[in-house]
C-alpha cells in the first residue's frame, strides 16, 4: 500500500516538474520570438496649409539604425528621407516611418490658407498714410492675431510698418506685400505730388 502511494507521489512530482520546465522553456522561446516595440514619432497627427513644411522626428532609434519614410498620398503631401513633410494640396494622408521593421505613423490634414487685404490698389498724395488690414483664413476659419510680415518694394515711394501702416514719402509707384508663411498678397500704391496752393487776388484794382 505504501509502495503504491510512493509511486503515485513520485508520478505527481515528475508531472509538476515537467510543467514547470515546459513553462520555463516556453518563456525562453516566447522571449526570443517576441517582436520589438514600435518606434514613435514626434507627432501622431498634424494640420498644415498648402505649401507649408514640417519636420517629423523618430524616437527610440537604436545606434546606427536608419529610417525610411513613405506617404500614403503623394498628391497631398510629400516626405523626404529626412522626415520633412511638404503640403501640396488639400486632403488627408498618412506618413509612415520604418526603422528595422518597427513602424510609426502620423496622420496629416492639409487645408487652404487665404490672405486678403483691405485694398489691392490705392492712390495717395505725398505725405498721406493709411492702414492696410490683412485677414488670414486657414481651413476656412479666421486666424486671430496672425503674424503678418509687411514689406515695400520701393521705400523711397512708400514705407510700411509692422502693423500695415502705409505712408507716402515720394512720388511714384510701389508695391506693398503682406506675407504669412508662404502665402502672399499685394497692394499697388500710386503716390502723387501735393497740389500747388494758388493764391487768389481779390483786389483787381491793385493790378496794373
């Protein structure tokens, strides 16, 4: 009776030992077969306007590991092998980075940017000034406090401040340009001389 119990216990011990060993072996093999963690990008989604550029960066790169880049829609956005994304036309696309079989993606939405000036042409008398107002729209929404760069192609005729204040300083024609990112709008300014003041003589009797 004791011999049977001993044999039974021995069989159980061998059985449990086999289970433990199998689990250890499985762990080793599963560890070897596990896939490495995916890389991540500096941005998972971005919104750009046509003509804009944006640099994406890859995180968790290993030493000496190279990255290949691809776009799902080359008509909407292009991407260089350095991760520079260029918006080409309105639409959506996905940028994919691949490093040693590890991948990461960034969803890109491209919209239009509009830059509208309060005047496209203006005539001033030398010495006069007026303010050009710029309205910026992105994705059909007005951008508040947009950063507009102003310039004049002929500062001897008109000058323009960083607030869009145009001043006539000489006779001639000049073009004032407003710029937001890669979007531009212009206003042509014509400057005329001040009219000469005529003195009216009312005492005809004094004229000889």
